[in-house]
């Protein structure tokens, strides 16, 4: 198999992250179950939080495009309510940290994102690679 590149892993991580967020099954704003999208709380330009499940909200296309993107202050308050103050602050700290992903870290992260059982139970998953006890058995 060809060695993956950072570019190809970024694409696969984006897809795996989006699928994981959308697997929540309903818009976290209005409850709609169709046309679901994964919305980033902190912009995907911030690579430290780009693929954290904690940084994603499952929104229907309408709430994503016509509410989240139009009302950034309300969206931020909404995200804070959903996460709670502690996780919201942790996410902010992580978002404000510069993170350079290594190829190995990206591959580990991809494996975890593609294994929802472990990812969903570890909301800060990805903050530190190789969390003990989070390995798939
Ligand atoms: Zn909605």
C-alpha cells in the first residue's frame, strides 16, 4: 500500500470526523433528521481542534447555513450550552494551541475516529495521542 501523505490523511480525517458528528442522527438545534451536516465550533483552519468530536455539532443544512453561519454569537452561546462551561473552556484552550500533526498521529486519530464506540466515550479524544484504555481490543 502506498504511504499516505498529510494531504490524503487530512481528507480522510475530515470525512471520518464529519461522519462521526452526523452519526448523532439529528440536528442538535431543531431535531430534524435529514440533510445533516457537521458544523465546526472553532474553524477548521485551527488544526489543533479540527478533528475533535468535541469541536463538532450535528446540524441540519438549514440550521448550519442559515443560522450558525449567520448568527455567530448565538451559535457560540449555543455551543457553550451544549458542551457546558468546562468542556467549552477546554476546547478553547486546545483551539488556541498551535498543533502540528505528525503522520503517525494523524493515522492514530483516523483509526479512533473510525471506531465511534471509543471516540464517543472520549469527548476530548485526540487531545493526547495513545490514551491508555482507549485502544480497540
Ligand atoms: Zn436544524
